[in-house]
C-alpha cells in the first residue's frame, strides 16, 4: 500500500463562516412579548361617555280660568247622554196662536186694503163654471185675541174667496183678496177656513164663494 506524504500546510483548517444578519446574537434570542400599554384612566379617550340624564318631568299647572278637564271614564263604562247645550240651535218660531196674543206681532199695512170697486173686481176672478159671480155666504167672524188692548189703526173688514168641489175640497184658495189691514189677522182667517171652522153651503158641483171677514174688535176701542 503506497502512502503519499503531502507537504506541510497543504491541509488547511476550515475558516468559520461569518455570521449573517439573520444569525446575529440579537436575533438568536426570541423577541420579547409586547405588553399593551396600560390605559390611562384619566385619558378622555378611554373614559366611557356618561349617558345624559333626562330632566324630571314636571306636571303642568292647570289654568284656574279654564274649566276642569273631564276625568277619563273607565273601560266598559256605560254611555251617558250628554246634555244639549243651550244656544246652539235656532229657537223655534212662535205659533200662530202665540203671535195672535202678542201685540208687537201686529203690523198694519193699509196698502192691501181694497176699495169697494176693487174688491168687487177681485171677487169676479173666483167664479166657477156656470157662475157669473161667486156666491156670497155668511160672514166669517174672526176672534180677537188681544182682549181689551187696542190697535192703531183698528182692523177693517176683509174678503176671503175660495172655490170648492162637490165633496167640499178646495179647488182654489182660500185666499184673502181684501185685507183687514193686518197680515196676522188675514192668516188667522185662512187658518179657520182650512180647519173647517167656517161652514160652506152644500153643493153638487164646483162653486166659488166669497165671505166677509169681520174682526170681533172690542167696542171699547176707538
């Protein structure tokens, strides 16, 4: 076996590798764990905002000049009819009888009182078939409801005309064709005739009638 003898220094010692940045002593130790900084209790960023406290509700003070509010009715309470407030409805107009007893309701109008010739001409318009003039019947006596209280001027006599059929039904009228001078007394005369307060004679056909209105005026009045 041949052995080769090398000169001295031929086999050099291996040079140790230079440490790299990644293998420095600093990096050989594990990094220290990061501890989060302690929150400063006085820091405004870490203090929870305080919730606003709502102000206490103060009950309203009732106005003494206003009427008190009604108390709430309990559930299932029976319904109660409320009283009707007065003054919210139009007043009921007075009846004819009430007006006849009120002297202020009598308003004189002499323009509606006809002269004799005018009254005669007005009555000829109320004839029926076969008549030349309407039939004159007994006067209608009109009650005076003011007692001894006088009117100025006093009422006058008037004329009322009507046309009736054989059964006594009004075909035309009744109508005051010559006024007493007071519209209220004229209305009273028409109402009496319509209520059969004045008797018409028996008839077998359509007939026209004229009756004089005589107001029962007190003799003590001028």
